[in-house]
């Protein structure tokens, strides 16, 4: 309870203080920062996915600027021959302004990436955008693009139906728990319920030939996934583990000894909203930030 109270207090702490602690989870503000983090992880045989921070844009001009930035990341990936791909939040390029406008921008990004042999993953945001994001994926596949994947969130009750619906595409899927606050009518709220649904979704993906990106820091789920992969004798080319930059690095490095591992590398000036969600997901880190701020003002 105390950790949750602390977590809710984070928005009242000055941004410069939050930024100090957030730096562990964010590559920096420039593309070169994300490139450097990727190169560092590559040295220990790791992979990354690069995310330009920013979502819920409010103007078409801003969305077009974000679209141009995504293409700059693709250029950097190609020119540096990096073991990475691009993750895109559809609302950052205009989905929330106008779905058709947003799709035009996503199509431009995916088409450009295809020319450069770069993979693109559509990040999954909160529930108002779930169906639209999956519709974008279907439309892109129907246009012949193979360099595209999406994310499924285990806390949403609809997720199994979505996976079944998309079975014919043999998709590349990142499976995560989900961190947005959702209504209990559509989302599991209990920790164990989410874990159990994650396991069901993971088993379905592994049993049906999906490329499976196992995105979790939960030890129970990591251990289960390792056993499930071993039981099925899943080839390394058909799956990977994924973690966030700066989270459970010791466990990540142990996984690297036996499995392909990718870390999520966000960069950009719009770091604050991302940081708040990370702290809400990790109350222990939120407590560290809050207590450090309290100590600072009581000196």
C-alpha cells in the first residue's frame, strides 16, 4: 500500500529530479544515444528495439514530424547495420487525430523500412486503440508487408480472441503484461490472473508457430517460458526474450547465455510520460525517487 501511495506521488516531484532516476531507463534525447546503447548491448550478443518517445500527439504537424523522426531511426539502423528494429506507437503518428491519417503515416514508415530491410513493431497502447492497431497490422499484411509485428497485452481479456483471429497471418508478436490503467470489465486486475493469462497466451503462440517475443521481468513467467521452450525444443530463430533498458540487468545477462535477448531502448525529449509509467509499474523505484526528493528538501 505504501509503495502505491509513493508511486502516485511521483507526478508532484519536480521533473529534474525524476529525470535523474529516469536516465537508467532511457538512452538519452538523441538518436545517437539509442545507437550507442544498441552497440554496447551488441558487444555481449544482445539485440535491441528502438522507440522514439512520444504519443497522443495533438496536431497533424506534430505527427508528421514524428513520422520523419521514425524514418531517421530507420536510416540509422541501416547505416550502422544494427541488431535492432523500430517500435512505433501509432498515436505518435496521428492515429488519435484521424485513423486514416495515422495509417497513411504508418504505411509510409513501414514501406520505407521494408526498402531498408528493417522490421517495425506497432506498440500497443491503451484499450481505445487496440482494435485500430490490429486493423493497421492486418491492412499492412494485406498490402504484402512482412516486416511488421504487433504487441499483445496479457491483462486484456480480449487478447486470446485477438491471437486466434490473427492466426492466419502467422504473426510476429511481442507478449507483455500491459501497464495502462483499464476498466475491470475489459482487463484482469489481479496479479495472478494476469500471470495465468500470460501463460495461456504464451502456450498458444508457441503451439501455433507464432514468432514469440517473451517480454517480461516476472521471474515466474521467465522460468515458465524457459521450461516451455525446452519442452517444445523451440528453435532460437522462432523466439526471443525481451526486457526494458535498465531493468533486471543481472537476470537479463543470465538469459543471454542461453537465449536470444532484446532490450527496449527509448530515446527522445518526451521522456516524462514514459518515466511515470515505468515508476507506476515499479513501485520500489518510485519509492527511491520520492525518498531521495524528501531527503533533498530536508537537508
